[in-house]
C-alpha cells in the first residue's frame, strides 16, 4: 500500500535543557570518582587535556588538545551520566577542542584502556539501558526516524553535496585527502558499485529499503529498471518524489512511505544503504526475513552497513548511548559477524563484504567542514547553539570512529542459501 507523504512542519529547532545538574552526596561522589578515572585515563593516552585552572594532563604528552572549561560541571555530567554526560558536556560548552574528531579518535583507539577491567564488569549495573519508547516497533519506528531525518530537507542540504546522499562515498583515491569537488562523483561511484554488484540493469525490478533523498532510485531507473523504494521519513519521501518527477522517471520509480516490514512483491535485486543501523538489535531477524522474502530465485541483495567489532557490540548492545539519546533514537550498530549470522537464520548467505571504512572518515570530514561553514544558515533555520554543537559532535564522533578503525562500513552481497554466484563474482 502506498501512503501519502505527509510533509507538515519539519521538526526544526529542538531545545535541550542542560543547565540543571544533579546535586547531593551521590552526585558529588560520582563526580569525584569520574574525575579521578578520567585523569588516570588521560595520562595513558597521546592526548593533552587543558583545564581552566592552567593544569595540563599529561604534562609532557603530544597529540590533540581537549580543553575543559568547567571542570566541576564536566565531572558531574561524566559521573552521573557516563558517556551520555560526556556528550552533553560538549553540547553545554563544558569542554571543547579545535578539532573534536582527532580528540575523539584517541579515545576510540584506546577504548579498552579507559576504564579499569573490574569496573567494566559492572557496566550493566551502572549504565542506562535502552528506553522502551525507542524500540523500533511498527508503532514507534516512524517517530524515531522523524526525529532525525525530518529535521528538514533544507537543513541536510546545507552540508550534503548536490546528490543529497547521506552515506559513505567511494573515492578514487584517499591520498591526498579528497576535496569537496570530489564528493558528488564519489557518491555516484558508491551507488554504481552497489547497482553493479546487485546486477541491476535493463528490465530488472529493484526494491530499495531506505530511500534517502532519491539518488539511488534515480540512478537505478536510468539503467532501465523499475524501482520500488520505501522510507519512513516524510521529508525524504516528498523530496525523492520531486526528484523522480523532475527526472521524468515517474513511470519507473515508486516511492512509498512504508515500513520495510510491510513490503510485498518479488524483486530481482534488493538494495539498502545504511538503513540497517536504524532497525535495532531485536528486529534484525525480521529485516533479513523481509529481504529474503522479497528476492526472486537467483536474486541478489546488497546492503551497505556500518559495523563495529563483535566483542564491543556484545558489550554495548543493551547500553543507551549519547548517539541514541540525541541523534538516532532506536539506532544500533551491528558487527559483520552478527549480520552474517542473522542473515543465515533467514536463509541468506553473505557472499562478499567490500570494506570502505576509511572512505567514510573522509566523507564525514567534508560534511563537517561544510556544516561549520553553514553556521549562519543553520541558525536561520531555527537551530540554536546547543543543537549546532550537538551536530558538530555527532559528525566528529562518527569521523573519529572510522578514522580510528573502531567502526567500519561494508557493502555486503547476499544471496539465498541455495543459490550460487556466477563464476566472475566468485573470483
């Protein structure tokens, strides 16, 4: 069933109340403990932390500089809210850095040394669990998607390139670092590789799970295919339909405002670009069952997915994070092993995983620079300073994950378990 794109007023200009901090003996003890642990960790990392009092830790280290402007508030947030508090401290201006991504990359690379082993064992007892309201049930998934993707098309247009592609590009070379002019062609190269791997060509029927702003659907239809694309973002749906109409492809492309679980029909290819991260741990089996059910015999699925190490995924899958609190409610990053194992339960086999993680670090760096240059325009859309700092940290946090190797992104080729690859693809 096709649902009308209900555009309405975008969710622009959210406000975050960060002025009130916990008080009392428990908060004081938590702050003192967090302060000691943080200073202990910093002394073991290639990082400098400058305090407003003039103290620099460690006194002789090299590396990027993090400045703690309000040590007491920073320690209180860290002690009472953990890593969520660390992010909130940046949003509130309690700490800053000339290049937050380089600071966060140091923390990401040393993640296993930041907290003593005995305390890591108590993780489940002291960190927040996922709120039930963020679970991506059919009733709640659309609201979770709206909180991020429906901020407004104008907002995303301020830092994305003209293709409006919000996923990792695939550059021809990373040395020297790619320029802004190379981003749009690199996004096209990424999409073309996905379509080529899925054997998308004249006469094929394609299902896209997660429309984005329509670039992949338009490029696929230009190959002579028929495309059905589904999304839960009303803003993206409206924009994608406009792009399809402007390209004269309405007879080949259908954009539906629809949950992936409600998809019907059978297709030669299923493609999904960085949408699986919005599915949630508990719903991954259903996602892959949808993919398997949609594939015709001999069909191919290509899923571009952000992944994290399996052991870290197991340790954090039930933890509520700053990213989930403020950026992607209900989001979850799987491991490549989890994707492979879960796909297998649905009768799908991962035939290839083409990794492009370093390309994402450069993609994010370009988005971050563009976002910073657009500060005045972001403000004009109704987003306050706290929101802008939050978004800066999100882009820097993401870049740091890929730059440190803590995160990866891969294009996974899947077929039915009883299928086989042509000889050229098996090489």
